C-alpha cells in the first residue's frame, strides 16, 4: 500500500450464505487501491459484487480472506470501527430510505448528535454543509417535499457533516430523473475538486465515468479491467462481451469507424462534434 492510497482491498474474497447455509462466493482475489483525492468509478453488471465491495470498504462487511485497509486501518480491527465509518460515508440508491429527520436541518443534525458534537459546532457544520450541497435555503423544509435529487443532496450534507475523507455513491443516481442525476453528479465532482474528498462512484451509467481519474470494471466478483476512462472505454468489444455499455460518444465513434469513418478517440461530446465538423469541412 503506497502512502497516497486511502482505501485498499488486498486479495479480498467474500461469500454470502444462501438459504440452505451454503457459501456462495461473491468476490474472488480482488485487489483494488483508491488514491487519496481521486475520483474513481466502478462499473459492472448486476450481481458482479460492486455493492459488496462498497460495504467492505466501510466495514459494514468483513472480508472472508485478504485485507481491507482504510487509511491504513484494518477493518477487522473492532477498535477502529467507529473511526472507519466516519472516514467512509455511503450514499445509497433510494433517497427516501436515507432521510431520518422531520426537517432538512434535523436530518443533517442526526449523525452529529450521535457523534456527540457540541451544539455550537453542530450549528456551524449544518450551515456549512448545506451550503456546500446548495441546500442552504431549505433548512426548515420537510424532506418528503423535496425532489429526489434534493433529497440525495441532503443525505450527502449529512455525510459531509461528519467530515469524511471518502464518499462512496452506490448507484446514488439510479432512481433520479436526468436533472436530479446531473445535480448529484456535479456535486460529487465539486466535492472532489474543491474539498479534496475522495469519491467512489458505483454506477450503471457509463457517461458518469468519463470524468473520473480511474475506472474499475467488475465481472463476476473479479476486477476485469482497470485504468483511465480512455483506456477502459476504448475496449468497446471487450466491454460489450461483458454486457456493458460505453458512453454514447464512444459508441458513435465506434459505429462510424465500422462504416470506414475514422475519428480520433474522445470521451466528451464537444470534442467529437469538433472532429466531425473538421471532417465535414475537409470533404
Ligand atoms: N445479503 C445477501 N445474501 C445473499 N446473497 C447476496 C446478498 N447480497 C448480495 N448477494 C449476492 O451477491 C452477489 C453480488 O451482489 P452485489 O449486490 O454485491 O452486486 P452488485 O454488483 O452491487 O449488483 P447490482 O448492480 O444489482 O447492484 C449477487 O449474486 C447477489 O445476489
Ligand atoms: Mg449494487
């Protein structure tokens, strides 16, 4: 484990018990490191073990084999469990399951009260984190009246208030409409860039991964691919075989290439548009 790595799964295996008590392997020799300050996306088919990995990263689950380290702390060590949970915040899929308070303010206060943070400090943290997620005007709002995207932002504020070093988004945008999805994703990127928070984004949307520093692709409990977005997404056929989609821009370029129109590899729509325009002008 190098000094920069915040999370490390070292040769990790994990199995669940099925209804008859039989062990069903879910993760197999997984080696993953997440560097401090990075934005990492995890892609993979249903059931490939992504959520299990996330739960191992904040000690909700413990590995059957291998080690999980959070800032060098072994998740098997019960004495540091509380510290690990504070370090690694998790945002889940369903916004309604994550709201506990009757008002937005209460909701963010909840975790802090549990931590025993003093009232003055608590006031400051609530205001600061709601501002960070752009929900400061909703302090007294009832969470059930908010949109899905706003609810997720309140859930994120609740996590931020605990001052985590990493936030894991486990399909946190899956139940949101495109606007809500955009809100949450932009917020994740902002927290990464401006506040240095490490982000792990587990997603089914390949588009969400183009801004990450690294992409990890899981398949049947193993790491199938890992690299920068351009390295991973340029392997369109391999991803397709694993039943995974690529960002629209990559797919379009791939289909144009099949028709004999070659364009440079890009990930962003504006870049592709630029290349297509250049091509049209030179024809
Ligand atoms: N609590 C559990 N008990 C038994 N088996 C489980 C449990 N949770 C998950 N599994 C099984 O473990 C495997 C991996 O599940 P996991 O939830 O980690 O996958 P995932 O990649 O997050 O999938 P999805 O994309 O559907 O969220 C699946 O086969 C799943 O059925
Ligand atoms: Mg999952």
